[in-house]
C-alpha cells in the first residue's frame, strides 16, 4: 500500500467540514463508536455510509487493534477501496487520528493513545488482569508509564496484542498476519512493534520472561535471540513447565528443583497462576520467599494465589506484608481495600484507598472503588468527586458507564 494514501487531500485540509464527502469506516475506532462517528460526519456536512461503493470518497481506518478479518486479511472495506482505486476511482484512505484532526477534534486523539491500568483494561477488554501481567512478563506489551510499581499501558498496543492473539489462536499463520500488517503500514504507520508481538505469540508454548533487554529462559537464564524471523524461532530453546509435587501440609521439592533460585521459584509461581493452579502457585511463592522474604511483589502474588483458593484472610495478611515492605505499593493498597469492602469492612476499605490516592491521586482504580464504597455507605454526595475523577481518565468501558450512570441519577 502506497504511503502517500495517508496524506490528507488538499481540499479536505483546507476545509473544517466534510461537505460533499461520502465517508465509510472500517476497523474498531479507538475514540468513539461508529454511531457517534456517523453523527459527526453528518454534522460536518458529509454523508456516512455503511458500505464502500464507487460513490465513497473517504475511508477512515479505526486504530483500536488492527482492521483484519477472521482469516487475517485486511478488512473487506479496505480491500474494496483498493480495488476501486486500481480502477482509477479517487477514494482517500486516512487513519482515525488524521480524521479527528480533519474535523477539528484534536482533543479526541488522546482517546486513541489513552493509558490504562491492568484493572481498567480487564474491565474494558474482558481479559483477566493476570493475562496482562503475563503478557508484560513475556514482553508482548510494555508499560508506557510507571507510577512506583503500577504500570500503565497504551490501549492501542494492548488491543493490537489481543487481536493478533485471537487470530493466531484461530489458526491464522504468522506469515499471513505479517503480510497483512505490511499492507496496512502505509495507512497506520510503523508495524515493527506488532511484528515483534507476532513473534512472541508464536513462542507462546514456552515459559519466557522479559527483563527490559529481551526474552530470557527462566530456568537456564539463557537470553533468546532477538526477533529476526523464522531463524530465531527455530533456534530458541523450548522451556517446559515443571510440576511441583505437594501434600496437605508442606511442599515437597523435586530433586532437580533443590537448587532453584528466588527468580526461578517466582517465575514458576507466576506461570502456575497463569494456568489457574493457585494451590501449586502458593507453594512456589512460599518457596521463593524462603530465599528472599522481603520481596513485596512475591507477597502480592502470594496474596492473589491465596484469594483464588478462597483464603481471603490469608490474602489480606499477605497484602499487608507487601505494603509494610513497600509503603508506596499502590496496587497492594487498592487490593487491600477491595478485600475489606468484600468483607463488609467499609471504613477499612476507605482507609486503604485513601493511602493509595495519597501516593497517587490520579490513580483511576482507587478513585472508582472509593466512590463505590461511599455510595454503599449512603454518602453519595461524597462519591461524586471520585466518580468525576475516574471519568477524567476513562471515558468508556463498564466502569465509565457505571460512573456516568451514578452521576446522571445523582446530580
């Protein structure tokens, strides 16, 4: 695809409206739903169409994930436009960001690259928080920002990983997806990051960790080759998940695990949590803490494992240990608040959320949960401030809808 297609046509850049334009959309928009986009086209003098035809003058490509069909090919609308262009019909193709700039909605571009916490992404995309943590460990997604231990992710990168993962799980080959991404490069820009994601997804049957410089094999510490195509995939070693045997009272460490380090037990615990083996993960985290008892993140994950086994009080204790070791562990304070709220200990929940917000006042999760607890206590007027604070960071998704609903029915 010719990169010149991304350049906005002169007659459009010279006008703030879409007078005389017939506009179609393909892919998922990151800034709004298609219905809202159609209304904006109409209000700017254009005609919004559901389908591409010879009368179409502009195709806008959404920037949430990739506009790919179930077989991994570029979207039907995009293929149709390319076929019409080959016949000499003048149809412009622009990205969602450039379309927003065209209609003077530059502020909406922040939606395309809005940053989200793991919990926010979980509610928005319907994927477990633990999946995002695993994706981060293997380098599939990378935090754009960190506040103490709390990661924030670019929504576009995460949605790209999700879409590519879905397609590969459905049987679409990496080669096919690489070809499609290359075709989209002219419109949506650099695809190198998504190509790297494809390579990581192709290695998904192995337990890998990402240490900031590349992928490593946890057991041996061997660094894997950087992304360079099929040769790297063929040369990379296979890593097996190692079982932990146990009885009711104590972990029985296999002979070949006797010399394991903190990192190896920690990685094993995380992998077992990914596999929903909470009981075995608990053993692994306890064993890694025998090596280094003052590691807050190990206590945090042990708390998660205990909670999944129904041991809420044990989880509370471990979250407390995590924040004692690191007072600025925002996620641990918030999880403490959530567990207290679940137990009906609302004042203790508010105290935990308050500490999280004192450390990071803009933390969306703690603002939302604080509002919910205040509402449960009948202090709805106090909750308004926190719902409004949450909506400054998230304008869509289930939590945003809940916050808006409360504000609309309260104010």
